[in-house]
C-alpha cells in the first residue's frame, strides 16, 4: 500500500467545496509560478538577496558572483521582466534594486522553513 494515499477511497464533499472556494484564480496561479521560477535559479537568488540591502550595478554583481557581466545582465533582464528588480541610470552606470516589497519576507520564510526540516 502507498503511504501517501488513503487506505479507503472516500471523497469529503465539504472539504472539496471549501478548497474550490479558496482556489487561486488562473492568472494568479501563473504569476506565482513565474515568481518561483525566477527565484529558483541559484544565481538569480543570490542576486536578489544582494539587492535586498543595496543597489548594485552589473559590474558589481558580476564580481560578487564571479560570473561574466553578460550572464549577470541576462539574469537581471529575467528578474526585471518578472517584476522583481528595477534599474535606474546614473550617468553611464545602470543600478539595479529590488522592487518587490514582499521578497525579503518570502526569502526569510524559505530559509526558516529549510532550517526547521
């Protein structure tokens, strides 16, 4: 017998109905999936964590990650299109910053969850 399944098949209609009422709208499901895809890459996760406390340019982030500026720029483009970072130009330098106010909380919860397992 599979330990992840019930020993008998009984559908609890009341529980199914509550789950349906609390279900996420399709658009929200897709947005949430995209958020988790964006933070699931190790390099992007490290970039996001670094940008939580300060603005950084591509050169700084490349040095921090020991990666090419081209690869960091590509990751930043993905993060920007996901709505997690924004940039601003100061002369010839393009600075990136975290713009999702809930990202720090999400990352903290993820770390705490992993420490409790």
